[in-house]
């Protein structure tokens, strides 16, 4: 509980910093977006928990980039897994079968290259980097859209990770790709995230775009 409270406090601090940065046009650039995400869980842990080893979902992202090279990030979303150990229950709408869903959240920090101009009539910018952080996951088996139906917690852990990051954008918006590798303290082994981020202010000019009038 203490760890989750710390994560919530850090998330709130990042969002407040992002709001202040947008207002002052400082070197701290706020960013918001979303990812499509797929995760892989250790097959032995997945079998023990009665869930599939592959999950799919979506998450919201937020954070700040400071001085073009330092990033602080938070993300949170939902995952859907196959239920390999379902139960059934009689409801007012007949017999229903359980399903498995999860909520996942993460905090991370990292370093990235300054935006590098790719050139062309409509210039794009490339940035690459690496983050390190921690994830938390809460997995449950229950019957959806059912009040007072049986539900149970599913034992799947998330833990520390590192992730390479690649972004291609135009200064305010960027397509992002991340591949998250979890450590031995996590049942989730990896996560692939493809997403899009936007910023209320343009990212400071790249080192190769000093003459760009934009």
C-alpha cells in the first residue's frame, strides 16, 4: 500500500510539473498520450495463476521531458488475459463464465538523445533513449457486468524494468515505440508498447534545426 501511495504521489507531482511547464514555456516540456500494449508473462507463473501468457490492452501516458534529454514518465491502463481456470455462476441472466482482467501502472525515468532532424520538406525529428522504472499490476478473475458475483485475486507480479525507446515526430506530436524488459522480481517478462504522444508546446529545437524558422 505504501508503494502504491508513493506511485500516486509521484504521478500527481509529474502532472503538476507538466501544467506549470506549459504555462511558463520552460525547458520542461509536458507530454500526454496513449499506448497499445501487449505483455508476455512467464509460462510457469501464468499456468500457476490460470491465465494466458499473453495479454493485450491500452494505457494512458503522461510525463515531462527536461532540457531535451531527461524524461520522467507515468502510465496506467488495462490488460485483458485469457482465463485458463474459469468458474461459472448462475445469475439473473443465466449461467455466466468468468474472465480475467488487470490494471497496470508504471513510473520511470530515463535519458534520451536531443531530437535529431531527419530533413525533408516537412521535417521530422528522431529521438532514442532508455528508461528504467517499476510497474504494479492487479489481476482479478470475475464475471463482468454482474453485481455481487464471485471474484478472486490472481497472483501475477510486476516489478522493475528497463526499456529502450524510439520516437519520431514533428515537435508537438510523436509516434513512440518501447520494448520493456522486466527483472527477476516480476512474473511479467516483457511488454511492447506502440503509441502516440502530444505536447501543448513545441519541443525545443533539435541540435540540427537551429536555422529552422518554426
